[in-house]
């Protein structure tokens, strides 16, 4: 499985420049390569496709109990129950190789339903 140059570039922009907070990645099954599908903000977590697998990166900002501003980078594997079995297998088998390309990920979440990616769950993991 290949990784498009744009994938790493947009991740570095998220990490360093913070000009976007959310990146949605998909595997192009024709070229067998991970590509950037969408850039956005925290509200775009809700835009995950209902019946297709995806990877996503989210830069989560929060304030600690000590009143310090912090940021943590999450990596999501999105595999809804309604997605094709072949697609789930492809995303599962490619995840580790792809994730290694994105240096700086601090937390990982796997989800099959949007309720598993709620801001409450993300907040609990980040603290």
C-alpha cells in the first residue's frame, strides 16, 4: 500500500502551521494508495461516510485542570459495520504502515459508530 506525498504534507501542516485541524484519508483502491480526501475543522468528524472505511487525524485543543492550553493529535480508524468486509480488511492491514508515516500521533481510536468518536471520549483520552 502506497502513501501519497500529500498525506504527509497535509499532516505536517496540521502539526506545524495548524491551518486545518482535521484530515480525512481514504484508500484509493484503483491506485492502492492512501490519499487525502478532505481537510477541515473539528465539526468535520461528523462527516465520516456512513458505510465506507476511512482514516482520520484530528488535532484536539483543550485546557487542562491547571488552566494550560494543550493540543493532542489523534489518529482514527473508521470502519462502520455497514462497510464492505474487503474494505475493512484493507484498512486494518494497511493501518500500521500508514500511521508510521505520520510522526507525532499521540492517541489512536478505532470506531464503528460516531458515538465512539464523541468529543467526550476524545476529551477523556487526552487528559
